[in-house]
């Protein structure tokens, strides 16, 4: 038995990048507030895989797709022989060969469906132009993306399980070789990496890391950027901005339904224990502005979610009483809302930058530091 060099540095480093990028992207998907980070890690994963595909044609022996083992008979033998040592594989064993190709295909489907979901649901990224036409179906796109992401996870779990069986039951050194680059084989079969391949390997790693850096730190880059624009209510409707912004922030009209605005404007004398009454003409003018821009007429995700959560009871006049608002804020401590920095649940702008310009974006959320 003798040691042979099988996996070049580029394979091993990119393998680590894939593990880290996938794990972080998958975990971050559970935290809406970190959605742009989730997207950044997901797209960077795509960059690593794009280079891997090219590597599959120009890389050294064993890295090339044509050196993968897709023989079904070998695959069957490999899978059904957990406790016996199978044929020696200098490169990828049949199970890994299939897993790698499946991962590349499913990663691609996950990323593309993710771009659709991001564009349509959040009005962000390169496909945000689809938002207007498809926003009603946003959940379908999210479901498709989730399906592929979970399929991707399932393949990874099988691949990891197989590698562990390989390492601890079959006592193979496949996992170790992904770290050291070397395998112990019956004959010496070192690979040769030429200068062009070395250069490609360096570019592969540098570009992958740089793309992650770019996606996270370049504000307004087209892959993450939002297509919502700031609304200036002082210009759009002066009375609304002045009258309804005198005691509290100007709430974006799309956060309540038509019925809610009608109920509210009918009863301004008794407005949350305050008298906010207006003359008839101003009242009608503001009401018509509110109706025109109500949740029913908005493409904003939160508008749709609020409407859906209100169901029949859509005359609730406090945004903070809607089930969707409650659900989204139920993890925030009461003491935060009561603090000097925030004062009231209704003081949205303490945490939502630019909400008075109609923007509600995850990366504009900052919960203030609460002092003692
Ligand atoms: C005289 C002061 C005053 C004026 C003028 C006023 N409001 Fe209010 N509004 C309040 C108070 C007080 C609350 C309760 C805030 C809280 O819960 O901290 C409130 C709450 C609200 C809420 C619910 C916030 C939540 O908890 O979700 C909305 C929506 C609202 N106002 C809209 C309007 C609109 C639209 C106008 C203009 C027609 C208006 N307000 C004018 C005093 C005022
Ligand atoms: C103490 C801070 C705080 C205050 C005050 C606050 N929010 Fe939020 N809000 C958050 C946080 C944090 C999230 C993100 C929750 C999550 O991770 O899903 C959030 C999420 C949301 C969302 C869901 C995100 C989306 O795009 O659909 C909406 C809508 C929202 N807030 C509206 C409001 C409105 C309207 C007000 C005022 C009536 C308000 N919030 C007041 C902290 C706050």
C-alpha cells in the first residue's frame, strides 16, 4: 500500500466553502431579519458550484466528470456492502459521483427558485421586475424554493451518512483525503496539477470569497437591492402627512384594509382616547387617499399578510392588533416596547428605519439598545 496525491487544494478548499455556505444559508433562512445574508450565502454557493462545473471539464484526473464512476453495478455493490470492503476507488466512489452531480443540479434549481421567490415576494434582486405581475402567487414560489432546498439537504445528509459509514465502518480514508489530499492505495497514482489548473484553482477560491464579500457588504448591489422606492407622503397627500403625522408617525396606508380605514375615519373623535377629528372635506380627502393606498391595493408582502390574517374581522383599526403584526413581534420583550427609546408598540420608527416613507424592509430593522 502506498500514499497517492488525489485531491488538489482547490477541491479541498471549495469543499469547505460549500459546507460553510450551505450550512449558514440554510440556518439563516429561518430568520427573516437576516434574509439578505441568507441570499448572499446562497448565491456565493452558486458561484463555488459554477467553478466546480468548469473544473469537471478542465481539472486534473479524478476531478473531471468523465473520471466519475457512474457504473450502476458498482453503485449497487457499493451500497449493499456496508460491512465489507469494496473495490478500491482512487477518485470518487459511485455513491459520491452520483451525489455530487445531484447536488450540482439541485443547487442550481434551489438558487434559481430562490431568485424567483426573492424577486416576487420581496421585490428584491435581479428578478424583482416580476414582483408586480406575480406577487399574488408569492407563496407558491417560496414553497418551490423550500422544496428544492430540502431536497438539497436530503442529498447532503445521505452523502454525509455514506461518508461516515465509509470512514468508521469500512475504515476507508475518503474523508481524510478531503482534508489531506492523499489516499492510501494499492499502487501509486499521483495526480498532476499543471500551472493553468493551479491558476484556475486560485481564481476559483478568490472569486468565491470575493462574491460573498461583495454580496454582503456592497449596499444596493443588484442581487440584493430592493426595488421599493421611498414614498414622500408630504408630497403625495399633504393633509394626510400633516394631520395624521402630528401625534404619531405617518403609518403607511397599505398596513390596513379599506374597512379599517373607513371605521377609523368615521370615528376620529374617539381615536385611541384622543380627539383627532377633522372637517368633513379633509376627512373625505384623506379617506380616499387611504382607500386608494390600502392593503387591498398594495403589492407589499406585509399588506397581503395583514389582509390574510384579518380574515372576516377586517375592521380592526390598530395595525398592532392585527394577528400578523402580533405574530411578527411576539418575540420582542414587553420591556423593549415600554423603554424610553421605544415608548410604544405604535412607535414603529424606533425600530423600522424609513417606515414613514412607506418602506418596510428587513435590513432596515434595528431594535434600539435599551439602557437599564
Ligand atoms: C390628536 C392626536 C392624533 C391624531 C391627530 C391622529 N392620531 Fe392616530 N393615534 C393617536 C394615538 C394616541 C394612538 C394610539 C398610539 C399608541 O397606541 O401608542 C393612535 C393610533 C393610531 C393608529 C394605530 C397604531 C397601532 O397601534 O397600530 C393608526 C393606524 C392611526 N392612529 C392612524 C391615524 C390617522 C390615519 C390619522 C389621521 C386621520 C391619525 N391617526 C391622527 C393619536 C392621534
Ligand atoms: C421594538 C422594535 C419594533 C417596533 C416598535 C415595531 N417593530 Fe415591526 N418588527 C420588528 C422586528 C425585530 C421585526 C422582524 C421580526 C422577524 O424577524 O420576523 C419586525 C417585523 C415587522 C413586520 C414584518 C416584516 C414584513 O416585511 O412583513 C412588519 C409588517 C412590521 N414589523 C410592522 C411594524 C409596524 C407597522 C410597527 C408599528 C405599528 C412596528 N412594526 C413596530 C421590530 C419592531
